[in-house]
């Protein structure tokens, strides 16, 4: 249901935001969690990240993104430097706390302080990070900073509509499916439909505590097995089904939890 009020002409209009002030731009700083650490992406991260994200063995990680794969460390370094130099991005390297290995990247993208909207994008998780508690925590840290600390009104997630794992990751975190832009892009010589999801500030009131309760160490046994699945906790906050049946993950659906611009 769209929030609305009635103006003096008897027309429905959006709710008043007379007290709204533009939000701060996210800082490029570190964030510490129990399983992962986010650090501002820097040149010194290139080598360790290439070890997790580069080479032929990681080729399928990049299938649904508009860039990559990278078989050469110098080519990967140029990509990282492009990300760092892009003024529209706030980039992070993701470090596994236990192993101290660099396992992935993510960024704040499409940042609009005036409208209070922001995107989590440029997400690339190495194979060891995919489908782990640390991967979920990394995204939670970014969501919490944007919606709790900075007071943004909307955090969005978009991905190739055929990327089953990215669709599942968005839904598991409580993002709501908003629709699919058909023939939205030509990516790597292929037609791409783009699926859109979002979490708003009002959604986050219930979603944030649900994710925090899932991340609590008490939700895991001595072997690290979860007692309650996150999807079970966030199911009540999702109002739409998957974008389309063809998007369901297949054995060839690589790429992990990935989003793109």
C-alpha cells in the first residue's frame, strides 16, 4: 500500500516530508563485525583480492556482472583502481576475521543524499565467502550504517534477473521485489533483464532486528549450524514472490551473492 494523503484538490499525494533534511554521504571507513571486517578498498588489497576473485577457477563468479572475469592481476588492478577513483562509489574490501583473508568487495552506489536513497552494489564474493554467515554480516553492516546510522530512506539492490543466487540473497535479507526492467541492458554481448529490490526505513524497523537476532552467536550450535534460518525470520517482511520461475538457481548458477550497477 502506497502511503498517501489528500491535498486541497481532493487528490492523493505522497506523505509530507516537511522536516526532511539531506542525509550525510557514507564515509570511507572500516566496519567491524564478529565474522568479517569491511575496510575502504585500497591498492594494497589488489593482490590478496585477486587470489580470491581472479583466475580461471573464479571465472563463473563474474558471469552476471557487467565487468570481469579477470585472468591477469594487472587487469584486475586496473579494475580496482577504476572503482577507487569513481566519485560515485564508496568501496569496501571484505576480510574474513578468522582467516584474515580478503574474500570479497562491495560498494555503496547510486548515492542520493537529497532523496535519502542508496544502493548496495559492485558485490563480488569469493567462493569461500559465498553463502556464509560472514557474507550476510558484511551486507548487514552496510545496511545498518545506511539506514540506522545515516538515516537513509531506501536501500536498493538490483541484479541480473537470471542470477538466482543474487535474487535469493536479496529475498533472504528481507529486500522486497519491486519488478523487472526487461531488456534493460546489453551486458557482455547478451540481453539483460534487471530485477529491482529495496528495503525502506519503515521496512528496516522489523528487518534489522531480525537479522541481528540471526547473527547472534546463540543462534548457532558448536559446529556453526544455525538454529533458525534467516529466511524464516524475514519471510514475514516479504510481500512478493520471485521475479520469475526461470530465475531459480540451477547447478550452473555461479556468482554467489552478487549485485551490480
